[in-house]
């Protein structure tokens, strides 16, 4: 028996409809801060699961969303090096996609952007200090790896895969420039 969610995406999810389901990718590329505060590159595989929340009603605001969980492992390692949990939300009235998530290192992000209902590519953004699409960090991260801007580019590809390019821009003591912690991968539905 086929999963009806996989063959009939919920049109109420707008541009997020194609993401419902479970995805894996093993071509991840992570440019991250090393222990010495220089740069290191990690190749990784990951699994993302998106499940429909159904209608989320907040007075006159009607959202449809996907609850998601991500786990990533460095290639060749058994223990995960990254996890996150959150929601992707579609506000059709505002034509806005939002991604709200927490990483268990002590950082929370609410990113968003204007997106057409049938878009195949879109960008979400968040900035430190914003009252709407913002970033909050625990004291250690704020002191040592202060995230000041977050950019996420998503592509729903013609072959049925999806790709992302995530740029987490950080201020780190002793560096005169922003460190661009970039993660990118292409995932396929399983």
C-alpha cells in the first residue's frame, strides 16, 4: 500500500508541500569553526523527517506546517554530530514561509521570507536583534560564536530531490571578519 501523503501532498502547505516525508542525503558539506577557532570541513550524511501539523489556528492567522527533526553524522562515524528540532510553517495570507528551530547547543532561530505558493526556490533569513525573524543564543555561544545573521536557500529540484545552502554568520573573538559557518546538502525521499 502506498503512503497517500507521499503521492498527494497537502495543497494547504503551499511551497512546503513537496517536503512532507523522510529524506536522506550523504553529500553534506560543512564549513565549521574548528576547536582552535580556525576553519574545518566536515563531510556528512543526514536524515530529515517532515510530518504535517495540520491547521495551526492563531486567532485570524491560519498556518499549515511541517514538524521536523534533523540528525547528521560525519561520514564514517556512528555518533551524530548535529541535531535540531522545529517547524516549517506556511502563512498563505502573508505568502510567508517560516522556519523555527532549536539546536541543543543553546541556540534558537526563527527565520522567514516572502515566498510564492508554488515556488521551487526560496530564501529565509534571520538577524540578531530582530523582533520578527531573529536569533537567540545561550551565554557561551553569544560570547564565543555570536550568530548575527542566518540565511537559508532552499531548492526543490526537478528530479524530486531538495537542496539547501545554509549560511550561519558568526562573530568570534580574535577575528576581524565574520565566520561563515556553511552547511549544504542534497536529499532524496526514502
